[in-house]
C-alpha cells in the first residue's frame, strides 16, 4: 500500500512538472484581442491588468459595449467589495482607465488598478450610491469613445489628464 502511494505521488509530480508552458500567455506582451478572448473564456490567469499603452485604446474601445458577463478577471485585492461577475464592456473601460491612470500617476492607482473596482458610482452622492448598471455602462462607453475620438489626432500627453467621465454623473469606485 505504501508503494502505491509513493507511485501515485511520483506520477502526480511528473504530471504537474511536465505541464506544457507553451500555452501560458505573457501578460506583459499580450495583444488586446488575446486579452479579450481570455476574459471571455474565463482563462485570464494574471492577478493584474496588462500594461497596455495609449496605442491600445482603439482596439479596446471596440469592446466597450459588450454585455457578456465575465467571472474570472483581475481584481484589486485592496477592495472589500466582492464582485463575482462584471460586464466585459465595463471591464474594458476600466482597463482603458488603467492606461490613463498609469500615465498621469493617479493617486488612486494600486498596481495597475485605476480604482478599487470596475464599477461606477454617482459622482454627487455622499456615500457609495450605485445607479442602474446598464445606464451607467452606456453613458461611460459613450464618454470614453467621445473622449478618444475628440483627441485621437493629438499626442496622448496632451489629453491624458482629461477625465472621460468628467461630464457625466459617474466616477469609478
């Protein structure tokens, strides 16, 4: 019986060590389309957002209106608000905000997370007041798209300090 347990342990160790590393994705060099694919499949493995740059924003904006719910995505571990799921489009907008927050060295930045969660709250509320998530998503998607379209021919340095949500009733949590 002892020999069987040792044999099982050896087989387990060899199978664990022999996993094919070719399937792993280097999140430091990930393309937007691969990032979206992995989020949709629930296979994004990193604990952090990818280090995307301003040039990746147009590709990310293509997914701003996606309503598919995702359940496996990087979360800011400093947040006490547990999010079991998130709309892909909202998460993409938060990823874009990450690019902007890193560029301006936002005081709210934790790692690459631009805020505690990919959730929008009403800007004028004293506390944390959520609004209709479908409405806030639509407003934010339009705000980020308009922000990019109005400025895309400029150098990102010239408009990175403009908050895309500034003219809306929302802010990131």
